[in-house]
């Protein structure tokens, strides 16, 4: 019984379920994952390089870049294909926290949408993603609930349209009432059309902050192929509207299904195949990591 408790505790630690750093540091690299690291880093750097010459550019210059990027399919869409348990989520976390150069990482805005938190319904997943993407973007890009001034900046084109068009007289005679009306319209947009609201915030990240949104749609492979197809379609809809890097881990089965349906052939994308490392290599890496942490802790305590 005593040995059973020891073994249970030991293998619970090896699972790394409660320690994100554990999984990242114990990630077993392979030739394919190293190649994916290099290629993904090159893609991120290339996207950032497109923005660097425009640091002092006016809005119309950025608009021309975005139009050129859209017309030439210069956005990037990455599929990470592997079986369940191959470490796709850990690979992505490790890439942004440990692999990507800090200079490039500072120009990226990672936005991770965890599909494992959804209810798994194929019918509701698009609405769930739209609403949760809004929440994440407000947290990451706006520091939480946006202020009126932030909303006015993000949706300034709409503000200007209303003030010079249908509500021009209200704007000229009662600006406070006009501002209240504008706030109500934006709040209605957030509630009724969260996808459009989210895309406009993504546009503001590029336009105002000169950064690249990196949208990660993670853990869709916990669910059915049909569910993953809906997530893929949602990812494409974001990709088509904005300069961004979209990363979506999928299973090899989903990859095959999408290729048969023609969805993968219809769009330009990068595909990285992430094989499952040998079980012994995984255990060896995790045991070495635990030994290292124990040694460090003992050294800090002076024991």
C-alpha cells in the first residue's frame, strides 16, 4: 500500500497536469519539431518585417499593405497535424515562450482560444468562438473592459460616418446624446455581431499598434471531425479579413478528411507534421526535469 501511494504520486508528477512549465521544459524535440520551429519562426519574422518599414507610415500606407497582403495571400495559416498526445499544444506554448526570438515575440500578440472549454456542440461552436474571441481580445489588446475613448478609436470610421451622415444634425446640436447613441450602436454590434466586432479589434492591433495578431485555435481535436471542420472554417473567415498568423492544431484524421473535401487544397497554408515521441524519451525527459528541480530546491535550502 505504501509503494502504491509513492508510485501514484510519482506518476502524477510525470503527467505534468498542474505544471505548465513542466510540459514545456520536458517537450521532446524531434527532427520534425525542430524543422517546424525554424519554419514557424521564419514565418513570424517575415510577418513582423512587413510592418517594420511602416512604423512612421500613415494609415493609407498601412491600408495599401493590407490590400496587397490580402490580394497576394500573404497572410499565414499554419496547420499543426499530429495524433492526440503528440504534444501539439505544448509545442505552440513552447514556441512562443522559449523558441521565438524576443525581438520578434515583442511584435506579436498571441491570442489562444482553448476549444476544450467549449461544450463540444458543432451547432454552437462558431458562436462560442466569436464571443470568446471578443473577450480574449478585450483582455489582451485593451486591458479588460474597453473605455469609451478606446472604442471611439477602434470604431472611428463608424463614428465619423454617423457624425457626417445620418446623425450629422444630432452631432452638431447635442454631442452628448450623439455619443450615447454611438456607444449603444457599438454595444449592439458586440452583442449581435461579435465576429465583426472581433475582426475590427484585430484590425486595430495591426493599424494602431503595428503588431501581428497570432490566433491559436487550440484543442479542437478533442472533438469530432465535423466540430474541427467548423473551427477550420471560422479560422479561415478571420484569416481572410485581416493580416494575421493563424495556427490550428488538428489530428491526422481531420487533415485527411479536409484534404478529401478539398478545403485544404482551396487555400494556401503551411502544414507541420508533429510525430508522437517514443514513450521512453518522454519519461526520461520528465524524470530528468524532476531530478533537476529537486536538486535546485535542495541547493536553495542549503541541504
